[in-house]
C-alpha cells in the first residue's frame, strides 16, 4: 500500500469521519452530483447503503440529498490508533513498510519523521538488537518473538512487549549503538558489553515489563554501553600499540648495546697502551731510543685521540636515541593517558639502560684522556733533560 493512498484517505477523513469495521473502512456522506469524485479511486468499494437499502454505486445519483454509507475493503496497514497498531504483535518486532493511524493522523513513511513515530522506530531498532544477540529466543510464529533470554551473571527474560506510553521519550544513543553493531569487528566483546550494560542497569531485578523499563532508562543503558565499549576499544588499541612499543623497546636495547659494545671492544687498547708505555718507553740515551719513544708515544696519542672522538660520536648517538625514544613515549602518553602507567616499567628499563651506557661512555672518555696525558708525561719524563738544559 503506497503512502499516496494514505494521504488521500487522510484528506478524506478531514471531511468525513472514517470508521474501521473489521476488514472494512466506512464513511457517511451526503449524496451530491460529484460526491463520488471525492472517493479514492484505488480503494475497492464493498457496498453502498442508503436508508438501510444496498444499492449500486451507479444508482447513487438518484438519492441526492440523502446520507449514504459506503464501505471499502480496508487496505493493509490501516489502524485506529497506536494502541491497535501495537496490539498487532508483528508490529512490535518489525516496522511495516507502510501504515496509517486514523485517530492519531499518522502516516508512515513520510518526509518528516518525528514524535511517536520516531520513538517507535528507535524502539524497533532496540528490539532488533536484543533479538539478534540474545542467548535464546522464544517465538510465537515466524513473525513474532515473544521473549528473549540473556545469560550473564544470572538469567534474564525480556518479553518483547511495549505500548503507546513507551513512545514518549527518544532513545538517546540508539544510533551510536546500532552503528557499533553494524560494524562486524569485536562482535563477541560487543555482546558481552551489551549483557554487562543490561545487568548493570538492574533490569534483572525489575518486576515490571522489562522492555518498558529498559526504554525508560535507556539513557543510562546507552551511557554504560558506549563508555564500556569505548574503554574496550581504547584498551584494545592500546594493547596493539603496546606490542609495537615493546618491539621498539627491544630495538632500542639492541641499539644501546651496539653503542656500548662498539666502544667497549676498542677500550681494550687502553690497558695495552699503558703496558707498552710502561715497558717500552725508556730513558733516552741516544738517537735510536729517542725515535723509538717518539713513534710509540705518537701512536698511543693518536689512538687516544681517535678513541676520544669515537666516544664523543657515540655519546651523540646515545643522545639522539634517547630523544627519539622520549618523543615516542610522549606521543603515547598524550594518546593513551589513562593507560600510560601500564608501560612505566618499560620506560624505566630503557632510562636505566641509557643512564648506565652514558655513565660507561663518560668513564671511557676519562680513561682515554688519562691515557693521553700519561703517555705525554712519560715521553717528557724520559727525555734527557740534563743534556737539553746543559747541566
């Protein structure tokens, strides 16, 4: 049944009272020359009665000025009121494609959906969610679900029953909840969160109609569901990020160890250089011993200078690595401030490792500088100062 027919019936009801009589629609009108032109052509006429006598429609003009009772075969989807509409149980489960409520003057579909119609459509969305994700459904027929059962901390049976009094307030958050369930990701978690929100609302202990109770308290229900789901998504996303950062942590540890080991292996040359300086540098007594001391000292000094430059370079690398790591951790802190404490241990480990490596490099630097000074001092010490000074 098209909305155009409902509109024509609506216009007709504004002039003549329409009555529903079982499977028929009836109107009473005064017979005039053009009265039949006001009747919707799409409606099938069942009977025409004038003065309690049934006549043919073509004979209607013979009874001008009299009151005619015309019965039409009632189109599907026409009801007196919301009460009658909701008493038809299939309408509690699924919204019909079209309907017309005579007393409430409601046509669906229409360009502007508001008021009770809007609330009814929201409740149907809620009912569809409850039915689809229930642990068990009890059907009266293929088109009618009597009640749904949810099992969580206990058992809860929700009868699929509501009335016009439930079409008062809008269901804030129903669009968001529907969009969550339309997305197939985290399906099991959403059902678990749905159950948690239902039981957390105290619906299991409510002795009234549980669906009506849910509708009246839907604001609290949707708040619980949306907050819990967003928390789950945040936790889930954070877990993914945390795995990524744990991998980066291992990479940083490897880089830190490489910075240290690249210097550590070369630092073995310091005690060797000191031993050479101690045993090979001798008092200069002739030209041969002078050049031997000079070349050995220059070699050790060059080695020390190269080690100092290498250590400085590694300290710059360590600083850059620390800056990169700190920047990533700060980004993580801003994105996941509530969960940031969960990775504090990881940050502490990296900071401790960085501080230890930095301390080692500082000591290496001191050792190289000391070697540099000692070699120069030993070379100068072994010079023939008496001969040089002419003593």
